[in-house]
């Protein structure tokens, strides 16, 4: 999907989301994590302090590079535009590893039942994250991301 033209990427993303709606939630989340883990990576793209500047779903998909925040945002948008939207409470959570001074940008679904972007292409739960020395820095809910306007 990522090496196609902008128009093709938007069409492919729509088809991908339609297909996700027919899958169980856990499978839909795994497929979403796999898709976005393959997106072209750029270290810094979106500012964690200013979610109001983050792109809307269609603008995001037309980009050619994605930081961890953009990947998580893409996962939020992808799941939000499926039949699963009523069954998920997405939050983007940004943690700092106290010992390693590393940031983790994670997508938490349903208060940590499912965590995406901890390990590429895999889904874990909040227990795995809490076992590490992490400090929550920022947390953005669906309301903070103004998903209702889409």
C-alpha cells in the first residue's frame, strides 16, 4: 500500500478498512498493527505536545513518512472507520522509559486490553507495558483527537 500513488493509497486504505469490519476485533487490530508497522518511518513528524496540529485521516494517509505518533494515529483512524468503532475506546499514550530515556508511543484500546506499537506487528496488553519502568507523559483519547468530527 505504501509504495502506491496517493489515489491508490486512499482506495487501498478504504478497502482495507472495509475488510477489517468483517473480522473479529482482535484480528482487525493485528492486521492494522501489521499495516502501519510497514509504513515508511521518519523519526520526527508530529509534535506530541500539539495534537491539534495532527493531520486528518485522509491527509495522514497521503503522507509519505510516519513517526511513531503518526503510525499510532493511523491505527486509530483505521479502526475508527470500521464497524468496530463502537466497540473500541482508543487512546494514544506516550511513555518515557525512565532508565533508557526512550519514548514509546502506544495505541491503547479499551483501557489497555490491547496495546499496539509496542512491538511492530504484534498486540500486547497493558500488563506487558507496566512491567517496564515507564512514565506516562501524554495521553490523548478519541475525544482529544476529535474523532467525532469525522
